[in-house]
C-alpha cells in the first residue's frame, strides 16, 4: 500500500506526519506541487517483462500523459533482486540529486521509495503498483529501491536524452529510513 511519511530535514528520528490514505497523500503532495495519482496497472505482464512488453501494454497511459504534458521520450526501468548491479544502482539513486525536468514515474509492478527534500522537510513516498508520481523539476530528491529490488516503472521525459541527474553532494539521504 502506498504511503507518505514526512520528517523535518534536521531530525530523522521522528516523523511529523504519515498516511496510507491515497487521497490524503495526494492532497499533501499537491500542496508542494507534486502530482500523485492512483492509476490502474491492470495489464498482465510476463515474470520478467521486456521494456517493449511494458510499453506496449501501457501505451494508452503514455499517450494520455504525452497529450497532457508533451513528453518527448519514455522508457522502462525494471530491477530485480538477482541483478548483479543492484548494489551499485541503489547507491547511485540514493545520492541526492535534481533534474532540469519533471521526474515522472508510473509503477506497473513492485515498489520503490522516493524521498523529496524541500521546504525544510523530507517527504518519503512509498510508490507501489498503480502509482503515478511526478516530481517537479529542480526538486532535490533520492530514490531507494531496497536491498532486494523488485519494481517496474515507466519513465517519461521532456528531454529526449532521458534521465540526467545533477547530484547535490549533500549526504542527507544517509540519515533517513531506507526501504526494507
């Protein structure tokens, strides 16, 4: 089940708010300009679906977002626990960074933890199957896929080059809870 936990950015020891209610999560995130919606990831996929299979299954959802926001490219990120690069990828994504464009993800399988750092707060959003999240350009954040990752998400971009991160050098992510 999706969840939002909010901490002060100077105290990782205790959350100041949390919820598993999709409407409450959507309202709290909308207040900071973050789009969160529950969609339907209802297509049957194979055990380890290829990017082509995922994109074909959800082209109708991609088309809606492209029509609405004008995205220029999209791809699929999928990671399983047996990936030999899982530790290196986790470390990379756990480093706080920004993007010059919105970071848009539609989770069609599994889960991941997006952590946003803005307005003196840390917003930890547990995204699971059916979640659409759009983090505004310039928002400092990190992503935790967990020690044993299992997720598939469609990523949409304004930039035809795809995922381009600008790392902040701040080690704040080290202080906050990780995805189990």
